[in-house]
């Protein structure tokens, strides 16, 4: 009769982030193990709290499925020699199937004999299999960091203190880290800190309820959300609950209670960002805001203690946050005693990257890049002055006490200090926002100065890390190069008047003054990296893969141009699919025949009418494409290319390209070279051939 199977791994408190991942792993590992052992069950679910990981398998069969397989092997005349002795082929096949060679059967099929291995595995009792299966499963769970304890060699995120394993009413003797599973679990560390006996797997969740443990993260999340909503409604405030922090809080408690705390209003004089950072990142409290969006002196905390002692718990947490906010207030006030510009020289003492020098060196490179952008026309007059000043000050807050203590506030505190120092408000805004966009979907800096400094900062990082031969890999990107590259692209897509190609060249020039590297080679690597990011962005915006490939094959690097050309090519192909299908085929054929050694100067004196028509079409297309690109009118450039369909079709129908006459053959190859080249600045339309 099917039964419920429970496995509980009781531990010291496991950190929230790895716990979530491990709980998912546990389910996947169990599903695979059950399938491999041919154990039928209705479903498998996993749950976890800081002190336990739980696996529940529902309606588990008593026996595994019996196995009967007839595996076909080599032909009999290959498997056995003329005297009937097994060959290496037969022995290898039998060994691979786990049978003796004498057990192979011969079966005639289509006039030829073949050997078969019959594999029979009888059904087994699931209760006999599960102890070993669960022991292996526990050992296979992967952790970012694991530890050993006592004298055992087993590894786990935190020491394992008990194991519970039941198949219905039967205890499964699962072994791990010197422990043998029983039928006993432990209650909540503070509310029911003693053993609880579980007589039947179906009674397990009820026992946990008595033990003041809520095993479901979803249920704990619901309780916390309802508690937050209740306080919001009663006090007319709105809590800030970032998903990452909220998930962590859910996995820090076994029996959550939401409580309301307060801090002294004097701390509201400190920038709200540093207060909320102290509460969210350091204490896992949720700040509360009034109807106008202003920070209040109230906050919500999620307790894992006795709800009846809520006042004592709240008081303790208020004392903790008060001390933390006193630190923040002290650092902020001390930092303001000096103007922000006074901190700039101290950046020379902070290493950015071993080969790339200090943060001071990086700041100098940012200033030179911003100056180059302004000279190129990205900003003029007062905006240019603001951008250059912001570039000089942008990293100064890294050596202030507040940012050293609250590192996530870099840039933000710099903006406050710039304002307190009497800097132009636009400069202060640029300093505070120059790390933006910080992630996918983040906003861009609000003013030109901020965008120019952000562009220079991110581009210097990308180019510098490549120049230092520390290019990111799929698993390692410590300087967030990928995020920086995407930020650069998004700033340029927002209309910043800066050429990416020119900006990369300027960044490389700055770096070459300090670092010895192959500028040309690294420049190509960086261009390739940006092109790869552009490809992803273009496809994420809905452009077909072959359209993106056709545009990027031309070597165009400017983000706005890439997306505009993709849009024009997509629209043209949608409007005239047959034209572009035929043109793509013709282009592919022409590119295959083209011979660069022949050049593009065709002898007009030996041309036929079809040759001349193609030449005229090419000349018209060259003029049309050139004018369209100069005006950034990409639909017009595509139209100019589309006009080549008729003359190229006629050319291939009426003439023999590889004519026996060498002069004629060379003339026509030159025409094809020129035909191919006219597409080079717009799109490699041959990439569309598959469509």
C-alpha cells in the first residue's frame, strides 16, 4: 500500500541564501534518485527552516518497478567466430549489459541472426532502498561553503544535529555524519526546545505545528505579509520590503511575528539612504514611509521569539538600531567637516586594480574621458563645466567614514557631501547618480553631467580590465565588466552624443600611458565584447537572430545605429519578403563567387546589356546608400539595396560568370565584388538566406 515518506535533516542555523538553493537541489536530487531506482510516487515536495531541511514524498510505492529489457547487440556472425566461440564484440556487449556471455540469445531478423541480452531485475522493497538513497542524497547537496565538525569526514553547510526518516510508521535507518535517523524531531529553539516523537509520517506536519515550527516558507511569507499589511493599515504608513531582504527574513525564522519599533527622530537628519541601509542590509528591518514618501522614525521587524514577549523583543531591537544609527549620524557629521574636494587626494592610497593603479588614477582617466566627450560635442558651456567637476569629485566619497562603513552608499553620500560643500546642485546630482544604471532595468543618471561621468567610469572599467588581461569569464566577473558594458550601451541608446568607437579609442589611449599592452588587439577584444552585448540586447528587443547577425556582420558598433538598422531591415523584410528572400540568395551566390584579387574595376568595353544593367544598379545603390547613411536614414539605405534585386537576378539568368574568356570572367567577378561591397556598410544580407 502506498505510504508517505519523510526525511528531515536537523542542523544548526543555515544562512538564508544557500538554504533556498539547497532546498531546490534536494527536490531535484530526490526526483532523479527515485526515477533511477524506479520508485513510483505521486509527488515530492521540499521545505525548510533555518534549522531543518525537509523532504516529503507522497504515495510512495512499496516496491520498485520490475525491469525486463531485451537489448539488441551485434550480428551473430560478428559476435561468434566460425567455431562458435564468443568474440571481443560479444564479450564487450555482454559486459556492458551486465550479463554473462553465455546468456546471450540468438534471434533471426530479416534473414540474419543477431544476439540479444535479456536483462531482468525483479521488484525490490522500497524501504530497503531508501536508507542508502537518502544518505547519498544528503551528501550530494552542494553548498557555496561547507564545514566539517567533530571527528567525522562529512561536509554540510552547518553541523547536522539530528535525522528523522520515516516510511509510514517504519523508521528508515538513514546514516550521515555519524548519525542514524530515528523518529524524533526537535521543536522551536526558543518556544519548544525539546524532542517531539513522530509516530507516523502522515502525522509529521501536525507534530511540527505543536513544536511551534512552520516548515513552509510560503506560509511564513504569508504570515509576515499579513503582519506588515496590518501595521501599514493601522498607522497609515508604507513598508519598504525589497524582495531579496524579504526572502532572507522568511528564511531566518521558524515562527514569525511582525513587531513595530521606533528610533529617535533626531536620526531623520541623517540622509534617509544611510538609515534605510543600516536597517535593511545590516539589521533586516523594514523601514516605514509616510503618505508623502518621507521616511518615518518607525520600522517593522520580524521576530523568531515568543509573541507574548513582543515588548521586550522590540525594546532590544530598538537599542540595537539606535547604536547603529548613532554610528551613521556620527560618520555623516564628521565627514561634512571637510569639503568633498579635500578627499580627492586620498584616493591615491586606494587600489583599484593592481595593474591599473589607484582609484586616484582611475579618477584622472575618468576626467580625461569626460573632457574628450565634451570636446567631441557631448556637452557644451555650463553642462561641460558641470560634467568635468563631477568627474573630479565622483569617487571622493570612497574614503569618507560613512561609505567605508556603509559601502552600498557610495556615490549617494558623495552627492550629499557635494551639496553640503556648496557645489553646483547639478554636480552633486551627477556625483550621486554616476554609478547608475547599477543593474538591468535601473534608471539612468538624470542629467547630462551624470551620464557623461557614468559613461566614462564604466568604459574605463571595461577597457581597463581587458587591458590588464583580466577579461571576465562565464563564472568570474569581479569588476562587473558585463554590467558596465550594458550600462554604457544603455546610456548611448538614450541619446548621448558620444561615439562608442571613439570613446573606446580614447580609453585605450589613457590606459596605454600607464600600462604596456597590445592596444590594437585589446581594442578588438573590447569591440567584440560590446558587439556580443549588443547582440543580446537587440534580440531581447524582439529582433530576429538572423537580422541581428546581418547587421552586426558589417562591423557597425554604435548602439543606436545597430538597433535602427535592425528595425529598418526587419520592416523591409516583413513588407517585401520575396524581394529580400531572392536578394539574400543572390547575395550569398555573389559572395561565394567573388574574388578579391580581381578588384572592383570592371571593363565596361566588353559588357553585355545584363552586365551594364548590374553596373548601373550598383552605382545607383552606392549613391543611395551613401546619402542615406550620411542622413542616418536606414530605411532609405535598405530601399537602395532592394533596388538591386532586378539587375542581379537578370545578371545571373543571362550571363555565365565563369566565362572561358579570362577578360570577361574577370570583368564579371569585379562586378560581383562591387555588388557585395555595396552591402558592406548596411547589412550582410546573406545572413537572411535561411528565411
